C-alpha cells in the first residue's frame, strides 16, 4: 500500500484503534503456553478481567470472536428446543436470533424499529405469559452496535424478576464493555458476552464469556452439543491452563489493554466515553441530522449512528470520507444499509482525535450533497471545552 | 520477567518460534475489515493459502485453533449418529475422537500403541466390513504431534478406494502443514485441518479448513447444529468478505509467513525439515535413547519424541533444560506423560538453531541422570555437514 | 507512564510524528554492516537520498544531529580564521554562528529581528564590501524553526552571484527538507545540512550533508581539524561502506521514510504541507493572534509561530495544552521564550490530524486567558474543504 | 530480502544481537525531548549509566559512535600540540592514534605485534622518560576488538602512578563495557569511551563518555576546537536536558538494555561472558587453531580471534559460514585481513546460542579446507556442562 500521510482515522465501531502499547505487547515472541511462566501470566490476566466485567465469576477467553462467544453462551446452557426471548434492537440482535434458530432453539423475537433499546415492559409481559417456562434464556444486546441504541440492562433484570421467571439472562456487552458502565454481578447477568476489538482496544480474535453460578449450573445439564466452546474444558484456563493453545500474542495485547484501563480507572474511562459521545451528538444535532437512536436516554456512548437525508447514499458519503480524509466511518448494516453512517467514539480516543474525526465529517457532508445547518465541530468543541478542567489530567498522569 | 540473556530456545512442537518478520507484520495497526483494501488483502491471502495446502478448493480461516478446525470439519459435514472411523495414533487422535463422541457421532476408534502411524490395511478392513455404510468419515492425524509418528495419507486414500467406500476423508495436518509434504488434492483429502502456530510460524489463534467439493456437497445436508463454524457463512471470506470480524493482525502475520514459505519454496522448506529431522534422530540414536515412533518410515520430520530410560522422569529433565539452558522441550501428553520429551524441528529453524538445541539436550541428559552413549551433537553435525553444499544457499538468497 | 487515552498530538517542530511504518522498519534486527547485503542496502539508500535533496552529489549520513551536520559543513571546508557570513533569522541561526566562532571562524552576523527571513540584498552588500574575500562561506538557515520564517535561497544565490563572490554557500534545510521545496543543485548550494527528525519523519540521530563539487574541492585544503566528520572518510559510505558502524536501525527507518516520500511524490508532499500551513495560518488569523513571521511570503509551510498577547505566558499555555489535551506545542526559544508558541505542520500529517491539533489550540486559548476573536477551526476547515477534490486521493492510492 | 529460515547467527563483535525487548522499546513513538516526562526519563537513564561504568561522575551520551566518543575525549581535554601516549594493540588503537594525529596532537605510539595487550612497564618507561611532561594523556584500548586482546587497565594506572606522571588516562571500553569487568572510578580512569552496539546490546548510534573530575578540570583550558562534542554543552544532559535533539528512540533502547543488565546483575553478566569465552577458546584449541592473542591472561571474554592456517583465506571461510549456515563471523581488520576471523561472545548470548555458533564454525572449517584436530564443540560443551548447576538460573529468574 503506498504511503498515505498522517494518521488514518479509524472511526468504525470496531475494530477500534489499537494503542501502540498493545501492538508492542503483542510483538513479544510467542512462548510455551504450558510453562509455569505463561500459566502465571494467564491466571493473572483471568483474574483482572473480572474487574472489567465487574464480575466475581470466571471469565473464559476464547480464540474466536463475539459471535463465537454468543454461541458459547447458548450452547453451554441450553438444550435443543429450548425457548429464548430476544429483542430486535438492530442487526446484531437479529444475527443472534438467527444463530439461536440455527442451533435448534425456539426464538421469541420481540420486534423492534431499530431506533431504540429493548423495552423491559415487553420483556416482562412475555415472561409473565410464559406460564410453561418454555423460555430458558433472555438474550439482550446491551449496546446495539448497528444503531447506537442502549438497552437498560438493570431494568431488564428487574423485569425478569418482576415476572418471577427463572430464565437465564444473557447480555451481549460487545460494544459497551470498557466503554460504558457495565456490571455483571450487580445487574444479575448470568452470561456476559464480550470480544477484544471494541472498548478493550485489542485486535479482533478473542471472544469472552463472563459466567455466573446459575449459568454454570445450567451447563451441567445442557444438551446442545459442544466441544470447542465447552466451559468445562475451559475451566482450568482461569488458572492459566488452557485446554488448547490459546491466542498467546492476543493475550499479551489484552494484558496491556487491561492494564491501561485499570491505570485510567474504569470510571474515568466511562466518563471519557460519555464526554466524547456528548460532543459527537452535539455535532450531529448542529449539522441538523437525525440520530438513528430516537430515544435520547438510549443513545450510546460508544457509537453514534447518523441518518442521512432522503436521496443521499450513506455509503457514497463514507467513500468520500475515506478517499478525501483517510477516515473510515461505519456502514449501515442490514436493513439500514445506505441510510446511515456510524461515528465511533470508542476505545483509545481523546478530545482531539474525536475533534479531528468530527472535522472530517463536517468537511465530508457538503461533498456528499448535505448542507450542514451549522458547525457541528463548534458545537462539539463547546461541549469538550466546557468540561476541561485545569489540572485534572495532570493529576491523573501523576 | 527479569532478563534472561540470549535467545530462548523454543523447542516445543507448537507454538513454534515466530519469525520477527511475522511479529513485525502483526504490529501494523488494525483497520477496517470492511474496506476494499482489506478485502483485497484477504482475498489474495486466501488464494495463496491454497498453494500451501496444494488444494484447488477454498481454504477457510477461522479465529480459533486446530481444535476448532476439527469441529468445523465434523459439524459441517455430518449428522447426529453418523459413524466416523478414527485411529488411535496418540493424544491428539484421542482428543479428536472424544470431540466426535461429544458432538453425537459414533466413533469406531482403531486402537494403537502410540508408536506408529495408522495402518491403512486396518482402515481398509473396517471399511470393507461396514456394509451398511454407517461410517461417513475417516479421520486421520497426518503427523501425530504427541508421538512424532506419521500416517501415510496417500496409502489411506488408497485403502478407502480399495474398499470402495464413500466415506469422506478428513486429515489433521496441524503439525505437518508447511513442514512435511502434504497434498490435499493429489491425496484425495476432503477436508484438511490446519492451524497457525506450527509450520506456518504464526502465533496461535487461527484454525484452517481446506475443503474439497465432496465435503462442500455434504455440508448442504449435514444436520449437526453449527453457526460460528458454518462453511456457508465463511464462503464469502475467500473473496475477503468475512462474516464476522476476522483476526486481522494474525492474518497480517499469516500473510508474511505465506510469503516466506513461498520465497523459500515449499519443496525447499520440506527438504530443510527432513534434513533437520534426520540430524535430530541421529543425535537421539547416538545418545542411545529410544525414539517413540518405532517404525522408521513413520518418523516425523517436524518433531521427534524421545523415550527416557526407566526410572527417569521426562518432565524433571525438561525442567532442567528450561532452568539451565533456557530451552523449552515438549512434554509427554496423556498416557506417555513423564515417559518422553519432544524435540521440535519445525517452522523457523535452521542448522545452527537446531544444533544449539541438540547441544542443550546433550548437556541436560547427564544432569537428569542419563548417561549418553556417545555424542549426539557430533552425529547430528555429521548429518548436517554431509549435506552442506557450497553455493546452495547463496543461490537461494539471490 | 500511566495510560493516556487516544493519540498524543506531537505538534512540536521536530521531532515530528514518526509513522508506524518507520518504527516497524527500525525494529528489524540489526545485522553486520560489513556484509554485502548491508552495503547494497546502504548504497541504494544513499542514491535515493539525492532525490530528496534534488542533488547530484554525494549525501553523507552521520550518526549525529543537525548540529553535527552544521559542524561537518564548516570543519570540512574552512580553515581557522576564515570569515563566514551569517544572518540572524532566529535561535538556530544564532547557535550556528556561536558554533562557527567556537571553531575559530570569524563570523559576520547580519542582525535581524527574528520576524523574517534573511535579506538577499544585505547579503549582496556585505559580499560586495568584502574586497579581500575574507568571507569564505555564506551560511543561511532556509526555514528558521524557531520563528517559522523562510529565507528565499534562490535569491540569496543570485545575490552571491551578483556580488561576484566566490564564497561557498551553505544552507540549513533541517526543517524544510521533505516539507518545502528545496533544490540543492538548481539553487547552487554547496552544502545542504539536514537531519532525520523533521520532514524526514525518522527519529532523531542522523545528520546529513549534501555536498557539491565546489565544497568537495574546498575540503582538500581546509585546515580545521576533523576526523569523525571528515568527508574523506565518509566517501565510501555512498557505496554502502561506512568508516564506522553506522546507525543501522535509524537507516532502516530512513529507508522506509524515503520510500514513503517517493511514493507520495515529493511535489505532492510539498503541496500537502502548503495546504496544511495555509489552514493553520487561517486559524491563527481568525483567532486574532499575530504570526511571528511578519512577512507573509516568508511564512513557513512546516511550522507556524504564534505570538501571545502581552501578559500571557506562552509556556503556561503550552502546559495547559499538554495537560488538558495531550498536545505538545513548541516553545519559544532564546529571546522569544514565553512570547510565542509553535504549531508544527510538518512530516506525517494530514487534514484531520492538523484539524484536531487546531481544535486543541482553540480550546486551550480561553483556558490560558486568551479570548479568540473567531473560530480558527472554522477558518481552517474552510481552507481545507475548498481544496478537497473528489477522486484526488483515491487516484494517489492506486 | 527473501526468507532465510531460522535465526541469523550474528557473531561479529559488534553490532551484537539486539534483544527483542530493546527493539520493542525503541519502537515506542518518539515524543518531545523538551517535555518534563522526557527529561525525567533521560535523567534517570543518565544516573543508571554510572552503574554500568562504575563511575561516580557524569556520563555523556552522544548521537554518534565509539569513534565520536574518542574524539570527544581528546577534543575536550587537550590542546593542539599536546603529546599523547598510545599503544599499538591492534586496528582500533591504530585508528585512534590516526585520529589524534589528525586533530593536531603528537602521538607517541608504542609499537605492538597485535597479539597481546599493552605493556604497563613500557608505558611506565615512556612516562618516566617524559621529563618535560609533554605527554598529556595516556590512551589505551581496554579490549582490542580487532584481536581479542585485553590490556590490564588497573596495571596501567599503577604504571602511570609509579612514574609520578600527571597525564590523563583515557580508556576505550567499547567492547568490554557490559561484558567484562570495568571500573572507571576504582581504576583511576579519567575518561572512559563506550558505545551502544557491543555489550550494551543497543543498535549503533550512541557514543558515550564517562568523565572524571580531573578530565572535567582539563576541559576548562583545553584549546582543541569543539562544539558538537563539547562537554560543557552536554552538562545539562545529565539532568535530562540535551543541548540538541538526542537520539530519543536509541535512548529508549538503552534504557531497556541497562534495565536488563541490572536485572541480570553486572557481576553475573561478566561471569556469563567469561564462561562463554572459556568454552569458545576450548573449542578453538580442540580444533588445533591458534588464538590471535598469544598471552593467555590477555585473552578477551567478549571476542576470540582465530588465526587460520597458512594458505587459507579467512574471508573465504567467513563467506562459507554466511552462505551455508547464515552465520556472520568477524573479519580480520587492517594488517591481519584474511589471516584471522573473529567469533564474538558478547552481549545477548547464552550457552545454546554460543554452542550453535561453534557448531557452525565446526562445520565450516572442513568446507574451507581446514581439518579440525578434534571436536571443538565437544570441548566447549564440556566447559559449559561443567559449570551448569541445577537451580542456579532458576534462582536468578525468581
């Protein structure tokens, strides 16, 4: 590839920018995963991952992907013919429901308009109606990456409890983990699904399951066939002893990334994402464009999906951004293809990288045939500047 | 980890030494896997991988492992209750049979003593006896990593044909691919299973399936549930369009490794492994130790398993090698634990790295209570020197 | 150092942002600089460096710095007591004159106000007045990094010629090379001084001399003592044969950087710098701040020095930018310390990185007590957007 | 360069193998050398470098080379016409004397046969004879890299003292520092010269001066012209404040290397070099070849120069080693060109890398027309094995 000057702006909502510290960590020579040294390393990492999920139970790290981690959650806990309740929040929720069907589960898929999170009240209703307890699991996407809409997980938990239903509760935290508040234990989640290439700032290749006691118990009797994803085989991995050769170098990268999140402080990380998200939304609104997520309190702090006006092709706009400004924006997936583009504000970002990205969008809009109503960059800077406090980051750096 | 001077000698049979060129390739920043640039890259890599398998069909690259690639082969082609014929060549063949059982297949497992490859005649007999054609697949490990024993794949193909049996033929080429001769098409293999961290010289994290037309046809009707491993979903990946976010940085590494193998020339790579294996075996025989693989023509060119005398603990020996000489040797797996250690001669190796490793073993033996009969290093150098030809490598370097 | 999220904005005028491709090139293992392989590599690099200087003569690459390259130019060509004519364009011109004095040369230092380039007319006058031809060299800084002021080198050459003076002509191109138009041969320069860490995008550690025939001739009789910097010893280096062990890994980086500049096309690189400089100056003017270089046509395309209002400490402002926005701005050097800060637009930059930097300055100004008159970012984006042409960069990428 | 399998054996006596930890440290992005962060980093490094030299005085780190560091020592302390006493121990001592002459000093060069260290008695005699104290400095190469001969520095100091001479004492520790015992303070050295690419395991590009109080005092009145190398300008660098932009990324590498040496413990490092040197010499003697250094107690622990039999061209032998075994051996320099080759055992080495190198030489000898008397590898392994103590390295690793 010939030289393109300056930094590529990778603004798709995953894979996100990998910090060079993570890349350097990954370039350490691979060594024997059966050595005491590696096992000590892996056990320590396993332990620290719990802090990221805010979970007291085991976290299994697969060579795989978020999709694989979905499959692990389902196949370890369910049996053929089991019912699962899912909510159509967007493209990824739809894919997950397709997977469940393919695996032989019976999906009750609450329809949605892809413009908001799932509705706890609807979930409660379905569960109450399920007198026969055919529904064995409720599966929700916390942050729907395709639309930038968040489902309030705590409220879903309350809904399940209110319905007095015994279903397991599985949450896809793929694009919220390490970016937005997420509490596996406190929110009563049974399996949380994650992956490496979003807020965790590691290249793709790892799928994660944080698993609670109720889910572990279910895995003893679950009859879906499984081997690669089997939690039983993975159990010793929390002590560093993997059943297969793990993705050693990606684990080196994950170690660095977890260190970085803990150095920043997870609450600071979450606040940073909130701040950058607010600035981004302010820009979109100043430009006079619609945000795909119609419910303000459901708007994601890791990605904002922007609806383009009728007659405009969002992918043509994305092409201009890439060619003119070396910036990759996220495409519309599934039924919103061409109708929206996505601006990530996730992972290894800060005020100026996000401001640079918004400058890129602002310059792209007219080239794509969209006349912005006002300067989105000015609106974003106003948000960012209003929160800059002398000494704050200095303190953090000390 | 505090500094240990000099190069670590990683002599386990996978993960193997990752060339720094591969590590550097992997440290390139991750970027959008939906970009035209990435798709062009991935399509090119997919195409070149066929050369490594010597296959004309698609090669699917999973975020996963060799184990995952086993599961992909089985779950894409078979249905619950199908019979599979397997041969107990060692630990990995045993694990594979366990997986098949767990997935709901009926395994006919030809017993073995872990000291030789599978016997084509036995396979032919079993197939002939299977009048009802309950056996839907013959699953063989080409190079049993746990014992260093090779099964002659071409002869197994002949046996299947001689039995006039329609079973599919699956071969685990995990520790032979890129090290020993392997011909997917010519040998009539339906699915070849590979992974990244052996002869391909890439860190672990990728599982590979080279798939023939007969296997693809079988996948249309196979009923084992699958999603993550589904070939149908993977089909566009050969054009660079992955169904999920692939392990981008590991693919960067794989690209570099495939380039390197093609630069060396696969036949040269194979000859190099044969030469280093011969030297290693000469050393073991000079020391007066047994090679686990009792059949000379079955002895592996990628790893040699060395039996320790009665009363010696092979793992205690390995510990001395690691502590005294910073060299990791492979452990005995499963039922040969403590009875043997393994010396890899696989991947990114040459005369002097292998000679250094053998020097390390030679110095370790007495410390572990084994008195060598003669110098294995001298025997190995004799082999290596006898094949050094002035100008040969110079030509290759030009 | 604890994690600071996102990309550090390194906006000092050297060292500039090192592209990761250069860093990766540098991480290749060091090898024998006396090998045929290295000598071929180094000879090729030497040859390509001429294209960067637009010089037909040798380019000597020292382990050193720009300061060292100054010393090499002087000590190879001059004798104790020789006169040199220099012009006080700023801090670096002043340092160079101090060096000349320390080396035993007699400096005629044309005074300046640090707000413009040197004046060719004054140079012509001094040379005409030098009837005895005591002045043996005219030494000019092309782009004064401390002030962002450019001296028109072609015009100085004309002035020397107009004065019919035989003095050698030395030009410091440290912060213009690879960023702004520079023509060693066409402009009749005898020695051009460069270094690695500015427009060449390589970490600091290399000093460069592009040497013309007249200078080489002078070196035969020059009497200043020298050894390390001696061109005679360096002559074989242009064939790859260095007199001492060269900075091998920095040369690996330089190779990558030269490749990148040639891929972009030097004229495109220069146009890019002009564009980013124009945007930056538009921002400064919109903010209502003074540009240190008072002569518009002397304003640098690689760095802009911004004067802060009376009562404001430019270094306090820089501290805020670093702490609040993780952006390093250049300090005022020498007599302008505290009176200005510098924004680099040099090396591996593009529209969005520069826009992000200007966003950072815009948010910093009020925190430092400066109320901007208008949005500099808006002014800069207007410049950048006016020049974006669909398809332009796409073509470059193909 | 096309792929060459396995590890390159870099056995030249500098540049030595750069540990990947150093290379990774160097691949960190360059940042502002005027920042508080960098200055803290550089001050800490400066302080730790004293431990390597075992010096209480400042250590100046130049972008340059060992040659540059020689020039710094001479030019900072001496005046034109000053006498210096040097001893012809080999090629590098000869080059240093040429430099001194070129700089205007008057060299008294004690002749030598390149087969031993300098003779303290001769030095004492010369100094005693120098009634007029024309000799201002005694300049000795501790470990003559071209011949592998060591001069006993402590004894030279005694000789100077015995002669009651006030000359300064300069020692080139380029290929002994970090490999062999060296004590700047205890041995009464005034300036120690070092560089990065030998025992310090960093790529070339740095020259070092450890400076004592007597030398600093001399620098106040020394009249040799200097600027780049001037200690006065370098003084603030010990506080992290460099007069010019330093080689930031090489300093990152040096930081890692110093950490590694201190982790190993300098005494352990020295013992390791002694052990590997002894093994190498045992191999040479078993082969029946001459060691260039004729005095056993002068034999270097960082490099062994091996004399080839009459009629053999050492460089032809080196070419075979490179082509056949991908091993770079050191050439004969100056008047011993073609008569010897050099095997380094310096820097990042251990038992097995050195054993591998010796295997390479053993296989090369017959190809080059030399019939070894006996196995040098067997002799070397005997030395190495005799010193292996179970638990020893384990303890170090804890």
